């Protein structure tokens, strides 16, 4: 069972076992762990468990509290670990999760009905006694009358006990009621601190979750926008690439065709020039045939001129005509050569 071991003060060396109920620590007689130290406030601090973890919170004490040398912020829970040292005023307490010997501190005796309660001695309220405390809701105790009794629960050190009536006679029921209300008030204050801490933690988690969700949504929106922009840019690049490929193919085809047409025309022109030279040399021998040849050459020259002006549209047709003309000229040349040979034989 977890416990608090007191190292200093009047209860040095004793252990206070912790139960499932929150433990109120202070100088007031109705606290679960009563510390008779001037630097300890009436309701100094509280220790409780939640989800298997243990926490401590300073209840706004006058002299403050410290955990392992670090000051505890008021009204804010701090988790306890094994061997943690808790300083409350001039008292040092060690928190332990291990099994410890049950407390040997005596139970406090109820004050006599005919006297005021004295200043409380250092004592414990065991976990068994915690279970006998009146049931307290989150709202508090419902008053049994329209004008509920009011009690001073501050650090003034006012003793709690039966108060004298106007005639000087004490009523033990009033003292018992004050004690029960004071004890219940401590439990309510402890629960209030715990609930406040839980609400603050839940609000922080909710705010962090909302921030993360907003950030995730913004990141998703940014990624979607970037993907849309990249998709549009990709489509544009594909269209531009297709257009450039088409232009390149068309330019390559046109260049190849132009080169072929140029080479063909150059070859045919060279052949025509050679034929023209040979025909001129044989003009003296074959006047009649030369006239016919000149006529054919003029026709071919006209065809060549026409082929040059309309090369893109009629290149193949002109090529065929020029080819035929070349063959005809070759045939004529052969005939001229044969005629020249016959003439040479006749002259001899």
C-alpha cells in the first residue's frame, strides 16, 4: 500500500498509509494527516490517486510546498514518483509505493462535550476512518436548514468543537456537526482541486487536439492544392511535349524531302548539261537531228524551269519527266554516236 513516511517533525519515523480516498494534509484537527507545525497551514496540501498514478497539490498554503526541492504551484497537481520528497512547512515527507508497516499513530479522541476542543496534537486519520466520513457530492453538503451554519476554516488556528450557547451551556451536537462539516469541507476542497486539475488537463488536451486537427486539415488542403497544381502543370507539359514532337517530326520529314528533291534536281541538271554539250558537239554532223534534239532540249529546259518554280507540288511528276527525258537524250546520244561513226566511215 502506498504511504507517506515522515522524516522530520513530531511524527518523524512514522508512516501514513494512503487509501483510495484523497488525503488532506494540514494543521487542522480534521485533516487526515495532522501536522503540528507552525509553518504548516490548516489545509496545506492534498494527495490522491487517479488511474493508478499519485498526485499532490498545494492548496494555496501560506508558506508553500516543495517537491524534491522545486516549489509546487498553488492549486496545480504534480505527479508523485517513488522516493519523492515533499516539504510542507518544516516537515519533510517521503512518498513510497512499496508495502509499509501500518501506522502506529493513535486515533484522535473526540473532545469533551463540556469544553472547547484544544489545539490538535500530531496524529493520523487512518484509511479505515476515511470510509466513515459523511458522503460528499461534487456540489457539497446540502444544508439541513435555510440558514446554514457558517464556519471559519482558514489558517487562524480557531479550534473546532462545541461552542457555548448564550447561557454558557455547550451543545455537543453542534460540535459534532462542526467537526463533520469541517472534515467534509476538506474532502470537498481536495475533490475540487482534483476536478479542477482534471478539467484543466482535459481542456489542454482538447485544445492541443483541435490545434493538431486544424494543422492536419490545413496540411491536407495544402497538399491537395499542390497536387492539383502539379496535375495541371503535368497536363500542360504533356500537351507542349506532344506539340513539339509533332513539329519536330514534320520538320524532319520536310527537311528530308527537300534534300532528296534538291539532290535529284541537281543530278538531273548535271545530266542535262552533259547531254546538251554532247548534242552541241554533234550538231555539225546531224543538223536535222540536232534541230529535233534542240527542240526536245528546249522542251526539257522548259519542263526543268517549270519544275523549279513548282518543286513542292510537282516534284515527282517533274522527276519522272526529267528521267524520261534523260533516257530519251541517252538514246539520242547513242543514235548520234552511231551516226557520227557511220559518217566517219563514209568520209574515209
